[in-house]
C-alpha cells in the first residue's frame, strides 16, 4: 500500500511540526515520529482505519 500526502496535507504537517517545536524543543520531532508511526500502522493494517477518500 502506498500512502500519498497531498501537498496541502504535507505542508500542514510541517507547520504543525514547527509549531510544536516552538512550544518545546524536541516536541516537533516527537510529533513527526507520531505521524510516521500512524502512517506505518495504516499501511500495515489498512482495514483497521477508515478510508477518507477513494484516491
């Protein structure tokens, strides 16, 4: 399964990472790791997560 982030979603993740980092050093990294883990889980168990769009 291939996960594709739309450019808008990717930008939103980067902005959130920057915001968390500005709140506390290292928190941006923790946020990005949480996103990576969530994507990894979705690729390993796709039926455990709701489908948002067809494509």
